[in-house]
C-alpha cells in the first residue's frame, strides 16, 4: 500500500553515471545521454532513430531547469484557507494533501461525484496518464476528466479513426520521409518546432524529392520547399477538396486502389465537383497553377506522403479538414503503399500515448470507448471494480473548463502537467472560471500561471528524475529512464496519485512503481486498438522502442500500418464527404484582419519551462507579432514597436516583427506567453463538432500601435479588457456515423442561360437586352459563380455580348464575324443572393442575324 505522504522516488543512484533517456519536449522524443551525480547534470545527444545524434536548442538546454532557483521544492497552500487573495506559503505534505482530500470529500458530498474533476497533460508518461484516468474513474468515480491534448491532436485523431479505424499520428516511421519522392506538409513547421526531424527532409531533397508546404507564413520549412502554398487561414479544407477535384478531372485517381481498398468515394467525388480550381483560388488565395502542380506531383510520385498538423486542424472544422486531406491521399492510393501515406505530426512529448490510455473524457485504456459495454467489462476486470461503477463520458476539455464553478460543473479541480491559464482558448474566460472554483490544486515543477491561482500547489519530479514510457509521433513506445534523484521530498505524479488514492480509501487499486503500473496497462490495453500487451520494459530496452499495436511478446510490433487492411470491420478505408465552412469569425469593419497563432523555435507550449531557461530567453526574450510591411505601413507601425491586438475576447500586446513572410491580411502571434501578452486571451473557443477542438488558428482581429520600441511590454489597461463571456451550457451533439453528411453540407445546382436568339444592331455603343430568357436572379440564401461563356455569331460583323450584374457591366465578350468564342470565367466574383445577372448584346447599326449564347453558372 502506498505511503500516506508521497516519498521521492529515490533508489540511491549515487556516484556519477550516464543514462540513456529522452528529451522532455516535443513528440520526436530525441535520445539523450544524461550524465549525473553531483548536480548540475549534463547531456549529449544520442544516436536514436528519431534524432540520429541531432538536438535542438530546447533539448540542449533542458538540464538547465533541473536546479533552477524558481523550482518548487515544497507544497504551497494559502495562508488563509479558502482565501486566494492570501499568499501562498510553504506547508507539509500532510497539510497540503489533507486540504485537497477534505475538499474532494466535501465537494462530492454536497454536489455529487462529477463535481470533482481532473485535467491532465500530454507530457505525462504513459503510466501517469493511465493512472490519472484510472484515478478519476476508480478513486473519484467522476466523469469529469480530460487533458490538454484535446487542444492539440483531437481533430486529427477523429479524422483518422473514422477513415482508418485507428489513430496513430504517423502510421510509418519518420525515416520514410527521407525516401519519399514528394511530401506535402499542411500547417506544419518542423524546422522550428522539431528541428532534428529536418535531417529526413534534407536527405529527401538531396535525392531530388519535391516538398510542398501549405502555410499562411513563409516559415523556415517553407523557405526550403520546392513550392509554398499560402492560403488564408481556415481554408485548408477547400484547398484539399480542390486538389481532389483536379485529380478527378485529370484522371489521376487510383481507381483500382479505390475500388479494392476503400468505400464511399462516389459521394466524395460528387462533393468535390463544386470545388473547381478557379473557385478554390478565390476561397484560398492559392493560384490554380500551384494547385495543379501539387496534384500532379503527388499523383506521379512513386512514393508520396501527406502530413497535416495543427495549422490545418485547430479549427472549428478541423476534423473535416484532416478528412479532406485523407480523402486526397486515399484517392491517390497512398495509405498502406510502401513509402507513402497520410500522417499527422503530433506536437506534445507524449501527445500520442496521452490520448490512448484514458485521460480523454470518452476513453478507456487501449483506445477503448467508454460507452462500449465489452470495453468497460474488460478494463473493470483488470482494475478489480464493477463495470457499473465506471462513469460514462464527461465533458471535453474546454467544456469542462468553461463549466467550472457552475451548477452541474466541476467545483474542485486537480490539474497535472498543464497550464490552462495560458494554453486554453479565450484564456481570460478560463482564468475567470478557475476563480469560480471552490478549490483548485495544481501539480507542477514551477509556479505556472495556473498554479498561481491554486489553493494548493504540489511540487513534482521532472523528466530526468522519473521512470516510465512515452509514445512518440511514430507510435514507437520508448523508455524515459531516471538519470538522477529528484530533490528530497519531491515525488513524481505517479506516486502522488497513488498516495491520494490511498487517502481516499482506494489505495489497493494503485501503485507508485512505474513498471508495475505499465504491466497493468499492458493487460488493460490487450485487445484494444492501441494494444501494448506485447510490449515490456525489456523489449523497449533491447529494440530501441516497440511500435504498437503489439498484441503479444512474440509479435515484432507494427512500424508500418495498413499494408494489407485497415482497422475497420471490413478492412477498407472510409472516404468521408466534407465541405468548406467559413471561420466562426470573419473580418469586418471593427476587426479587419485574421489572427493566427503558433509556436516559435526557442519556446515550447505555455512556456512554463522555456521562459525560465536562460539560454532560450536570450533567443526569444519577448513575444513578437508578425505583420506584413504593407499592413505595418498602413497602420504606422515600425519594427519593434509595441502593438496591441484586439479581438472580441481580449487585448494583448507584443513587439512588432515586420516581415514579408506573412500574408498582408494575416497577423501571427506566438502563444507561449501569458499575462498582457497572452495570444490565447484573443483566440476563439468555437468548437469542432466532432473533436471539440477549439478554433485556435483563426479569428478576427484589430491591430493598433500602442507605443514605440520598448525593452518590456506594458500590459493593456485592465479597464479596456472585455468582460469574459458567461458560461453557456454545451449543446447536445448527436453521434455522427462516419458516412453521415454534415448539416453544413454544401449543395451545388447548375444554371444555364442559353439559346439561339435573333439580333438587330443599334450600334456597338448601344448594347441592350437580348431576351428575357437571358436574365437570372440568384435565390436568397445561396450564392452563385459564373463558370464559362460560349457564344456564336451568324452575322458578317463583329458583335459583343455583355455580362451585366445589377445593371452594371461586368465583362465584354467579342465574337468575330461568323465566329465563336469560349471563355472560362475565373475572374468573375461570387454573386450573393438577390443579384440579377443578364446578358446584353451590341452589333453595328442595322446588322441582323442570330446569336448562340451559353452562360454556365452554379448555385451553392
């Protein structure tokens, strides 16, 4: 049984020794050799398959934090219990845990089990993530559990599950990128976010590979690509559908693959018919020539890979956007083909494993569904509890946070390894909700912005001080090995959870030993989609990691998925028809530009660690908003000026980085800072209906110069900040079968103004209506586009046909004597409901004859 007060996981390492472990940051999980004994520790990069001796600045500096002067070494509690305006003071573990346990019991007694909630993170080890989900459902018996991976990987996961029946970020090893002839990267900038991975892209280019980067910014990754597509944020779905339209029109679809390995293509083929190249150019800003070049490169390559990431997925239609790129990959026969496929670039260190073993509100270990009776029975048997005692699914991450402190919402919250005050969308609203809690407890290494708001703060061991496993972006399960003891009295989160469970009377179900917990995880995942049952610590050590699924100890693991069948009932991949929808917020007179957010090279996630790293602070000491020179000039903003960005949710200030690498209508802000420079104080919490992913990547914004260059950035005046929105109960969503059409589905209807008409000329300068049949009014509630004009002239003189919109001329079409003309209308703008379109004609005075007229339009 665990101790009533957690102990640091010391095993008396003693002396100086070198330990092979992994970087604490991104999903590459680069190999490191850490030498420790007398602190401080040192490291060198290891020759591990993902980094092959490479390391980025964040990895090199990671040991700096182990002995940082701001590191938490003792529990903190409020000087006056219940008063969060009183100072945080050091306390004993017994006092701190006592306050938390008392709050849990009092809250559940008064408001019910679901009034206590848990919020986790994608940096927890597999053992910790597994135990946190189990702790919520067994020790607390609450449905209120989710984690920050909902803000990261959930849309890609939703799309992969409905297409392939399985979500593993990259269904092939990272090394396959070096062998691909064409790679399309959508919304990903690995040159800044995971630099060691670039060696695989570099190797591909050296052997002649073409790389296409889709990003509204000309990032370091885009600068090295053969082709950079620069769409407006939020239009990636339209672009993917447009590329598939071209593939269909040009006969580039792998019809044998589609017929033999997929279902649902006919509906998708019909859907993308409305995404002709000219329309897609108007929606996205990507020229038709670049669309065609991309499709032909993918279709003609022997080995081709499509990778999506957060730029494409963090939208209110992020799941459908990922599905659109999967549809393109399936139509070209890529998934399961050697050296080819679709994948998504996982962000957080254990973003893959963190979502497989029970941290998500709707999941049980092994990527099982909490609503599946067989899954509940299997996991309950491993846990030694009654299946009926397991709660049903709770709210997703933002919905859980948005209901904090409300009737029916969480009143006491335990947060592990997450800084939601910085990382959540509409962050000021979330901070307000945290203040409405009856009790907040946070476990962290430092006093993060979220921990500053807590009643109890619990110190935790850091990455080099704990044992466990992680699952990287390839689905490779690896070992995080303990390189040195944590400071005295500082436990890891696994021991913390075991201790808390013991105090709550459930200690017999929990262990603080990582390998013991992993052995239980193996049993709990057995037979599930993410099957780890054949993976052991010994195998991981011997094989440099093991790829799941691995159903038994004799199984070699699965580096490449889908070679023979997909993880669906019939073994076929599913096409899913998806349609472009506008962003929840579009620019208007008050907020005329588009804001998008993301990461920069020298910072990571909410910055709790990297903003405290001296060497990284020298590289990126302040947050910098990127503006195009044309926009900066228009607004009177110079380099390094302090600019204020304003959305409907908040104001935040940044130093200006004036650069032509961004679109003139887009502003980029990094999300690693909080306080007065919080990008997420600005972002929109509009949620994807499938994944519940917030729309981090696009909202409407106003930009103004606040001050000239300054060393520090003063926060916006508190009085100017909008009030946080009140809590709105989440809407009830009906479960959607993968083949079910969205309510926002676009229907297209062709319209034609055509016929043969007599003409008598009044002079070329005097055009007039030809016939009432050549008049069309766009129905209200729809819009239309003109696709083409064809015309013929039986007279012996030049005549003109004029396209008229609401009485104003739009386009002249000259038709030679006894000639004909065919003009694609890619320059004609969208026509909203109520618009009147007519065809008029002009001929020399007295000339008679016939006109053949054919104007093609489409209503959408």
